C-alpha cells in the first residue's frame, strides 16, 4: 500500500465520489448520490486549497450530512411520480379486466383466471366458465361482478 502515499488526496476523494455515483446507478436508492456529491466537492476543495486530511474528513462529513438533509427535504417537497403507479400492484392492474370463473363462486368465494394465473375471487355466485368483471381488490382477492 506504499503507492497510496504517492497519490494526492484529492484524487482519492474524486475516485470515491465516482465510485459512490456508480454504486447509486447500479443500486438505486437516492442515498449514495448525496455522499458522492460530498466526496466530489471535497476532492475539488482539496485540489484547490492546501488542507490536511483531517480537515478533508471533517469537510466530507459535514457535506455528507448537509447534502443528505437537503436531498431528503427536496424529495419530500418534490416526490418522484411513477409513469405507471399500478406497475407493482397486479391486483390494481386487474380492475376493469374480464376474468373467467374456474372454480364455482359460492357463498361469496371462488377462483377466477386472469391472464395465466388463478386468483381467489369474491363476489356473487357463479358457475365455472362464467365471464365476470373485476371491480376492486382486497389484498390478493379480486372482487368480481357479473358482466352487464
């Protein structure tokens, strides 16, 4: 590790900033990007001003805390909206879909086929083969009604 003594500290900070940014891209979580920014700013300051490593570490620590709080506050007031809010909610995507009863719906419970999978269904009595419409979801249960 003797080569580490020959490398200027600003290069280490800049490399750390780039590594953290790459980590944020590969494992997104909107947290490492703020630390990457703090490391990059620390690297630029260390490059431009002759400050020692202890002061660089303090600068990085302060910038990290400040940037995380500013980032969280910004994201709280400007939330990221999904292009498809139902993307990870298969049940919500099913609302309005026509399904086929596969196991008799009696006493309010049965099974229906939606796409290539079967779901538990709640709704009025129906025989297998009956086509019904999904009107709502209750957890993993599809609420169905007869087609009109």
